[in-house]
C-alpha cells in the first residue's frame, strides 16, 4: 500500500513537471540542512523509458555564487525515478537555490544553517517584522505549489482494521515581485489551501469509506523575520475555511470558520527544535451541526518537538464539559528503519476523543492507534 501511495505522489509530480516543460524534477528530502552533512533526493525523469545516470551534477546558488554538488545514485532506478545521496558543501550558508545542471529544470529553495562562508545575509537580530518585497530571498525563488498539513496513510491494527489517510497542499495565487502581484504587492501572501482526510473501513464488507472531510481554504501568510542569527522563525496565517463531508440529509456535516494561526519554531540546539502552533477560530456558519462548538471548541494547540531525525507532535482541542480530542504523532525517516527504503517516514498516531471524523464530531470511539507511512510530516 505504501509503494502505491508513493508512486501516486511521484506520478503526480511527474505530470506537473511535464506541464512545466521540465525534463527532470528534483525533490529534496529536507529543506533545512547543515553544511558538510549528507542529504538525499529523488530525481524524476519525465521522458518515457529514460535512464537516470549513476551520477548527476547540480548547483547550489547564493546570489551570483555557484557551488557544484554531485548527486550519487542510492540504489537502482524504479520506474521514472531514482534516489540519490550527496553532501552539502562546507562553504554554504543562508538561503540557496538548488537545481540540476544542463537540463530543463526546477529549482528548490533550501536554508543552510551553520557557519558557512558564502552567506550574504547580514541582518542583525531584531524585533520581528513582516517580510517585504526586498527580503534577501525573493518570493519567486520559492515554489507556488507546496505542501500544507501532514500527508500520510495509516492503518489501525485492531480488530476493525480501519485506515486514515490525509492529502494536503497550498497554492500561492500571486507573485509579489512579478506579474499582477507586483502592482499590488500585498497580494503576494494570498494562498488557496486544500486538505482532505478520510477514514477507510478496510475490515467491513466492500471496504467502504466511513467518512471524508473536505477542507478548502483561502488565507494569507505573513512570514516574520528575526535576523540571520536568530534561533526562531514564525509565520502568521489568517483566513477562511470551509469544511464538509460531502453528504446529504441526516449525514450531512458542514461549517464555515474565520481563523488565525501562528506557526512558531525555536531551535534549542543543533539537534533539538521546539514548535508551537496555536489556532483560534470563529464559526461563521454551522447549520448542519449547531452544537459542534461544544465538542471542537474555539481553539486548538499543536506542540512539536524535533530531535535529530525524530519528530513528535501533540494536538489538543477542547469543548465544553471535558469534550474534545487529543492526537499524538511520532515519525522517523524510513531510511533509518529499512536501509533499502526510499523517502518518507515511518509514522505512528494515537487519537482519543470526539471527532475522529466530521460525521462523528459528537461521538467518541475507543482510542485509536495507527501505524503507517507519511511523505510530509
């Protein structure tokens, strides 16, 4: 199941690459890296029956400075893609654009932490300010289509054998420094988001989907800058979100909210990072489920901890009289578990409380333990 899920994602990326007239698509496992440390990537070739070589050349660019990076194959080619390993140059520091050489290509933006020598950002630690059009990294350097919330496929090993999977992305509608967005720069932070979460009852006859939640949203992101040497980073987000399960009659569930969210991270050490993501909302419409605020409340808090390659996150929301839910997620790169594995993460999830699905927003099942894989955590 995990291979089919991974191939579906890679196929979608290949299709996007074809539409963008790129012969090869470069996908890095991590976008926050350290100089001198190894990294991994997937390269997808959009040409039919093309063979990817054992070695590829890439460049990491900081302003006008180009640094060569050699990608060496990590295993045999699988379909249109192949895994590669490489070492980040010791001299890199700051934000770099990484791309394959000598082919039509995409560019990937990475942040290289540490004490390299080629970084050109000289800002001192200061009070946070919202990012402006003349930031060191231009907005057009970052992809318009990116991931939003975690994406995973998890299975509950208990007797009812159910699966939970989630897909999520966001799309920046305007470029602040080009096109229409350059005339009205404030539009540069406007995004469309979409998240879909499903519960699949694999153990039931005909394996039906118990419920699916569809969450389109329109929101604005305000990145906060703290200076090159700061240990913290943050993004403010505010907007509107619709959520429904796409059903009718007594099984219909839907609501519209206005929300505000802060995504804040603080690097404690080279291996440890703390993250806080509080979210508050106001119900604009909740006709199908008028008492949903008694169970979901008006806020939630997600606390995350990164230790090396490990990540643990705890999400809590509370309503009235003890109603609410708690979700715990723990993940670790598949490469650390199976040496021949590709990208992605080994993922465990625990859920307890009301609202495992939107249909059951006011019902509590027995606590659910799920295990599987994630491609974004």
